[in-house]
């Protein structure tokens, strides 16, 4: 999984309702790099992440992937991004295994290949719960299932919003090592987290720099 | 609108939109236009009513009752035109992310709904002396009723979403879907009507339009058009103040007005 | 890539059916409503067969329409709440294709059973047997249109207060043409008017129009709701 790609953001500005949250935001991310977006609550970190994956429309700015505008790339870009937001995105009525199997079919193109579902489950420690309906899982287990999807999809660019929520210390370490591996194989990651975690080589990014008190 | 041909016209229009697309500029422009539009509205309305109620002769078939047509027909026309305008404003705001266009669409909706309601009520009042019924399922009245629901739906959707941007874009999609459906709805209703009421209780059988009736009709239509423009400017100005309340120029305005 | 798209759509379709099947409570809502409404009419109007026969096409069609409207809320709401709708927007396949698969599943679970159950209820409403075929045909053509068009307001009102009633209000004007021609087709074949082939062809044309327009409009609506 090589991504020689460059992810660059220039003069990005986002609004919630009629209020501008931040403006003039710029940064660059290369293969093997990770960014930790920091800032107090309500500043717009989630909005930023959603704008970067294409779920939200920014008011102004230029987002480029491999040198081309993300708005022009559309599905080409979406095929290379994996987003884990506040919601887990798992279907309660399906079993753990079924959730990952349908994800592999819906989210992976024929020409790419999905990683083995059982291996992914083993990596996050959910093998014993494979046949349980997802709604019977604990919060921490649901989060781990959402993260297992990252492993199945094998996308180069990971955008993670509070991925460590509801995870215990051992799982936090496990996830950190997963992200570390992803970076060492050339992946990119953008993380928002209030919880402390260890990830060598991750850069801090203060969102507050780009927010103003008033317009 | 006539034929607009010519790149020069389009370029001028785009330049105009750019200049007055900023809410602040439009606020000031609209403020200057309101008294003119209001004066024209009053003038045309008085003239039109005089022509319609006194000057035009009684109809051969319907006597004096037909005069309600001078209010009913312009309102029906305006209700359609306002929906088109609303859809165009909303679509522009959605596609090009222009907040002023969103505000214009939002301001047009209640005006369009009032035109539709007036058309329905006057249609109903027209029906009573003619056919003795307070409501007839005439093709046009039925279309107006459905148009009224389209308006109410649009306003209800806008009102139920808190985020102004999401509200504007969601209702833009609704307006576009509505515009596409309007010809289909008209055709279906017209066809349904001819099928079920051959011995028609219909208001579409209007009295033959003579010149004496056409003139008041046109004057009243222009009066209602300027009424729309006046009220649009007034409503958009309040909408601008509301949505731009975080900006400096609005804060200054409020402070100086106090 | 084309093969991949079809498999993705099929995966979405099968997932919908599987989830619906396991979520036992919602399964019957639309059908039960259809049965109740149609049963209430003879009670309200009286058992006089001639009267019932006159209003049968209209009653059956309105009941089917209301039942479909009621079920629209289930189309996107639960996916919106658990975050799977958001994930669908992150699929490499075109959203309109995946939405079409969802709508197709919705129709198979609501419209299709309604159409198949309608002859039984038509007997209750004293509809002549010669009109049964047209009844089922008009519903088989009409209910997909209702699901397709209804998806748009369903997508627009996600997470909005008063969503259920609002959807009914938004969808009513849009459903009018389908209702008019659908009911008329049945009435015509029951011997009250013109031949029904013309009406059914027109419904077919509406279906083609809805198929080309609605998935695209509902995906635009979904993007707005998830902005």
C-alpha cells in the first residue's frame, strides 16, 4: 500500500450556520506522516475533519490529493480515504462478521482488494464475538469494530475523530500500534483525540491558530 | 422576460450580481428601492381597481360578479411566477453558495403562499354567486391548492431546520423538485378534471376577454408585481439583518439606530 | 468496474433486506395500516355494494399511498442515527446507485407486498373481478414511483424535528399525478371510463422519469442533510 500522494490544504475556511469557525487554514501531509489536530471543544475540529473527507462543504479553500483538487477527483479521492467519526457506522442487526463482510463489498472496488476479515477481527480482539449481533456489543467493542473496518478497507488516508473513545488502556495501545504500522507502510493519518496516546512521529496541529474571536 | 441575447447583457448581469451579491450592498440598494416600489404599487393598485370596478362594463353573462377576476387572475399568475422566482433564487444559492440568493428565496416563499391563498379565496368567492358552491374542484383551483401545499411544505421545511445553510439548501432541492413536478401536476389535474366533470362547474370558462377587461387586468397584474417587489425588499432586509448579526456593519447599524 | 458497482448495489440491497428481516417490529407497519384503512371504509360508508364499488379504486389507492408515506421514515432514519449513512457517502461507488439499491429494497419490503395483498382488500371493497389485474398492475407500477419520489423528502428531513408529519406534507403534492392516474386506471377497467392501457403506459412513463431523476435528487438531499 504505497501512497506517494501528497495531501495539501490551502486557505481553508469553514462555517457552522452563519458563523465562520476558522479561516486561512493550511497544512501539508506526506506519506508516512500523521497529524494530531488539537484544540478545545466547540472550536470546529469535527467540522474540519468532515470538510477534509468531503462530507461537508467548506466555504472557501483548496484541498488537494496527489496534486489534484478533491472536488474534481470525487470518487477517486473517496476511494482512498477512510473516515471514522463519532458514530460507529455499524448496523446493529448484523453480526460483527456480517458488518465487515458487507463493508468489504460496498466500500472496496473490484480492482483493489479487501484484507481478510478474520485477520482484521483478530487484530482488534473481536474474534470471539464474531457471530454476535453488533447491538449486543459494549461501547468499547463497537468502537473496535469500527476500527476493524479500517483494516479491512486498506485505504491510504485515515481520518479519525476521537478513535480512542470508550477504549481501555490495552485497546488504546493496540490501536496506536495499528496506526503506527499504517504510517510505516506509507499511510497518512489525521487524528482528533482528547485522550493521550503514544505515536512516534506524529505532529501536533493547533486549530486555535486559525480561529478568530469575532469576524 | 423577452429575448436576452447578447453576451454583453449577460456579462452586465453577472457584474451586477457580483456587486450587489454582498448582503450589505443589497441591503442599502433595497432600502433605496422600497419607497419607489411602494409608490408604484399604490398608484397601480388604485388605478387598476378603479378601472376594474367602475370603468369596465358589466359582463353579458356574469353581470358584476366577474369583477373578482381582476384580483383572482393576477394573484394566480403571481403565485406561479413567485414559485419560479423562488426556485431560481434557491437553485442559485445552492449551486453557487450565494447567501443572498438563499435569503431572496426564503423571503419569496410567504409572499407566494399569500398570492396562492388569495387566488384560492377569490376563486371560492367567485364560485359562490356563480354556482352556489363555496368550493368547486375546478382544474385551476385544484392546481392552486396543490401549489399552496408546495409552498407550505417549503416553508415548513425551512422552519424545522436550525442551521440556516442546511435549511436553505434542503429547501432549494425541494423547490427544484417542485418546479419539475409543476407541469406534470397541472397536466394530471387538468386531465382529471375533464374526465370527471364534463358538464363543467368551471371557472376556466372565463368570460370572453375584451379590451376593456384586458387593460384593468394588466394594470392589476403590474400592481401585484410591484407589491411583490416591495415586500420582497422589505423582507430580505430583515433577513439580512438577522443572518448578518455577527458582522460589524450590522452591529454599528443597530447602535446608531438606538 | 461495472461488475464491482453491481455487486456493491446488490450488497446494499441484501443488507437492507437482512436488517429489515431481523428488525421484526417494523416489518408489518405499512401492510397493517393498509388493511386497517381499507377495512374502515365499509364500516363508515355502509355495506351497500354499489356504493363501495364506486369508491373502491380511490380508497385502495389512497390507502396504499398513505401506507407508503408512513413507511418512508424507515428508509434512511436508522442508518442516519448509527452512522452507516455517513459511511455510504464515503463509498467509492456513485451514491445515486447505492441509494437506488436502498430504495429498491424499500419497495420490495413495502410496495410489493401492498400490491400483492390488494386483491384481497379489493374483494372487501366490492371491486369487480375484471379490475383486479389492473389494480395489481397499477400498484406494481405506482408503488415504485412512490418509493422513488418519497425518498427525496425522507432524505431532506433527516434528524429534523417533526420529521414524520413533515414528510407527509412534503410528499403530498408530488404524489398527486401518480394517484390520479393510478386510481383512474383501476376505475377505467372496472367499467367506469376509458380503457386502462393508456393510464398504465403513462404510469410506466412516470416510473421511467422517476428512475432517472429521483436517485440523483435523493443523493443530493442526503449530502445536504449530512453537511
